[in-house]
């Protein structure tokens, strides 16, 4: 059964948020073990994880491409609009996570 739009919209936001937060914090453990500055590494890893968090949140690239194809070729503009909103939701989750990490670490990671 297909999930409802609003549920998927919220899931995209929090999946992207969790990928950036979790990946950055867990990734900084490696920096700590190797003697590098973990707070600086949190910021660097967060910036590198941005696109992957969006891809993970929308369910992979092939599903997104299939929905865009259906929207363009089959005239289903609602699917195209929904997919664009899912991507925007994931981008919002990524931005929120980066801002939170910036606030917590007091590093300039933009």
C-alpha cells in the first residue's frame, strides 16, 4: 500500500536530517581516533553528506527519475509536483541539520 503524501513528506525531512546528523557524528569518531579535530570534521563531513542525504531521503535516484518521467511523458503533473516537494523537504532536513551542527560545534560550515 502506498504511503500518504504528508507522511512521506515528513519522512523525507527526518531521513535527510538523520543522515546528516548521524553520519557527521559517527564519522567524527574516526577523526578522533586518528588524532584530528572531531568538531572540524563534523562540519566537513556534514557538507559532504548533503547530496547523499537527499538521495537517501527520496528513496534513491531511480524512483525519483521514474516519477519525473511519469510526470513529463504521461502528463501526470501531480506526481512531478509531489516529487519536487519531497526533494524540497529533504533539502530542508539537510539545511536544518547543518544549521544545528553549526550551532552545536560553533564552527563555520555554512
